[in-house]
């Protein structure tokens, strides 16, 4: 009976991961994921994938480098620094919650107490809530000024997202992975269809970026937005491109997706904020 149960769960695991390979660990999947892009874009050094489409598109790279020199997010970084250092009404402040402002590369995290994923934006609002302050909105505005400053202070640190030995952490990772590979929307396309299988190809006038390095540089300043946006703002836009209903920023679904996708960039440098088209 026990043997049968074991066999049945193996079959289930194989079906769920959609592959007939023996079920692999996150660490093995990470190595495979990164190698795929290194093989596909042999002219791009691994550490340069943090520059998104500009890491593989020489034509737009020069413009990008020029914009970054007088970056439009600089004003937000300054505003964020001021916010970070301004005490809350009860006299406490962000320094009571974060060891230092430069912690971008350590999020998202699995929280063993709640069994949930904590993003940087979530940690900021938890900190505010504990001090009796109003939460900040999750997609843009004051939140992105704060995260722009924190990302800026994190520059050069290496992403090191942990998946602790806890089945709830693995379940979050798998939930994110499922979202990433699952076809959705009227166009019936998965994140992987655009950013894995078709990375480097054009969709209408846009060239598709590799997913390696996808979340190393947030928040992102986009001309289209006329300002900064969080990872969940960007991901919601991608869901909508395939005419799928977007999830809410900081929904459990997007937090799991962010956990999976950031883990896949482990070993790369934090380089936020950044500009994108
Ligand atoms: C129909 C194709 C398509 C699908 C499907 C799609 N995207 Fe995108 N995505 C784009 C395009 C186009 C851009 C802008 C150009 C670029 O950077 O690739 C983009 C940009 C992004 C960026 C910003 C990259 C950067 O360097 O800042 C992220 C992150 C991203 N997508 C994540 C996702 C995720 C996660 C999913 C699945 C929920 C997804 N995308 C699904 C087309 C797609």
C-alpha cells in the first residue's frame, strides 16, 4: 500500500511539473534555467542579463546607457531617502524593521511564521502598520520612491533568495513556477512563451527580453508610465497583454510568481532602479 502511494505521488509530481524527467529540485531547475539563456545568447556575459532587453539588443543599448547617465529616477531616489529617514509619528522608523536600506537583493522571502511570501513592498507596509502608519499603495508613487532608494543602496549586492527546507516554501515556489509556465488569456500564452521560447524574437515592434535578470532592477522607470512601477505593476501589464485578467498587486499569486522568478536570477547583481521603454 505504501509503495503504491509512493508511486502515485511520483506520477502526480511528474504530471504537475509537466515533464517526464525525474522531479528536480529548485537548485537544479535554477541551473537549467540560467544555462538555457547562456546557451541561447552566447555573446551576453551572465552578469549582463540584469540589463534586460539591452543585454541582447546592441541597437538600443547606446540609448539606454545615455539615459541611465542622467536617469529620470534620480529624483525618486532622493525622495525615497528622505522618506526612509523621516521618523514615524510614534518615533520609530524603517531602521527598526530593516538592518539597512540596501536589502533589495534579499527579497522576496519565505516567512516561516505565516508560511507566506514577504516581498519588499509587503515588508515596508508591515513596518508602517506596526508603527500605526497608513499603508502605501502597491504599484507606484511613494512606495516606488522608497524602493528606488532601497534598490539604489543595494546596488552591487548579489541576489540570494532562499527556499528553506519547508514544504510550504516549496509549495510557494511551485505555485509561482506554475503561473510562469501556464498558458493564459485570450491569446493563450504563458510568460515562458514570450520570455523563454521567444526571448530575442520580436512581437510586433518589441523585442522580447530573456527572463534571466527579470527582477534584479526594480522599481523600473518607464517612459510609458511617466514614472516608476513595482514588479507587480509590470507583471500585471504582461498578463493584460495576452488579455488575461491581471491579479492584484501583492496577491498571493503574484508574490509566489515573484518568489520563483527572483530565485531564478540568484547569483546576479542588484541594479535597481533602472529605465525601460
Ligand atoms: C505576449 C508576450 C508576453 C507575455 C506572454 C509576457 N510578457 Fe513580459 N514582456 C513582454 C514585452 C513585449 C515586454 C517589454 C520588452 C521586454 O523587456 O521584454 C515585457 C517585459 C517584461 C518584464 C520587464 C523586463 C525588464 O527588463 O524590466 C517583466 C519582468 C516581464 N515581462 C515578466 C513577465 C511575466 C512574469 C509574464 C507572465 C505573467 C510575462 N512577462 C508574460 C511580453 C510578454
